[in-house]
């Protein structure tokens, strides 16, 4: 899902659909995220796209695949880090840019039926807006109604979320015939699928997420049956470690070097070397 947003033209189309700015975004500069993944589980569940727009906005898109039950707190924290890091020693406050966090969730989180919710700072009683310099969005993919392949899709955000959910759906196939942004997004995804190593990295990462969730569920079930909390932790660790080893060995067999394997699996180069040494004669 992250790779689908990394092309500048695709990202511009997505951001205009989400933010609906008075002056449309015409250019973006995609940057590496500076926010460290403090928690181990972030390596599996949270992906980042950070950019600066032609409207002088700092944008951070968080793609969250499993529910950690703390998205509001996390989003406020990451927003504050993005806002604070704009100033160096001696810089003036008027240099601070509008900062926007967009959370794309592959699960239901907020207690309403809308798939897209946007929040700003407002006065409690009058609802008067204090500023638009802080803006946080939540896009919950499972809440998007199933689109009819025959009906016209008017809302471009619905079109983009459908693309993120299933780029091969009938709705997307019809959209790409009339929408150049969706068509280019499909072209980029097709080119990605033609590269064996890139395809392996993409699907193995998705697999590692699903397997980690499965390992957790199996371990919890085992722990309930035997009534020992230690069994839960042991089952989790064994499941995750087994998947790490299988993923590293598979990527090694495809000819990837240690640095590429570490990047694709989000584990250290030292651990990659250790796994290879212990499992390849």
C-alpha cells in the first residue's frame, strides 16, 4: 500500500482528494520519515510517507495495518514531532508550516460510520476554528461502502480508497479508463509486479504482518488452554522468529544482499548475518 503512494503524481492526486484544498496541490517533495519506530511492533504494522507540498504544508501519511488501540495518542505525538522539528535554534515561530497527519487504517477505529474523518482545533462551545495549522485525518478502509462497478464514482477520495483496498477491482478497472491518475497508479503497480525481487519483498512483508497476527492469536489460545501466561509470550516469540528465518532465507536465495534483506524485513543487518550463518551450511 505504501508503494502505491510513493509516486509524486499519484500522491498529489490522493492528497487533493483527502484535503480538498482551495488551491490544488501541484507539486510534492517526498521525504524520508524522521520519526523513529520506538516500538518493535511498529516495524510490522506502521508504514510512513512524508512529504512537503507546493502549498507549503508538511504531510505525514501513516498506513496502519493492525489495531494497536492507541491511534489518537500516536497520531498526536507524531504530529507534534513533525511540527517541532521544523524549527532550528534561533528560528522564528512564523516559519512553522501547516502540518497534516493522515492515518490510513485497515480496520475500524472511530465510533462513527464515516470512512473519512478530519479534525482541527476548535472552540468547545461555539465550534469556532482556532487555526488550520493542525489537521489530523483518519481514513478507515473497511468503512467504505462497497462501490457498484456500474455506478459513477463522483468522490475521488472514494476512488483512491478503493484503489488502495483492491487495485484489481471492477470499480478501479472502470475508473482507470477515464481517470489518468488512477490509470498511472495501476501502471506503476504493474511495473512493480514485474520485478521478482521487489514483488517478493512486498508480499513477504505483507505475509510477515499476517503471520505475526496469527502467531499472537495462536499463542493467546494456547495460553488460555493451559492457563500459563508464559506460554503466550513463548508462542509469540517462536512464531515471529520462525517467520523471520524463513523470510531471510527466501530473500537470500533470490540473490539479495544483507543490506537489502535487512531493509525489506525491518531487522538489523547483524541479525540477518546471524540467521544466514546458522541456517545455511
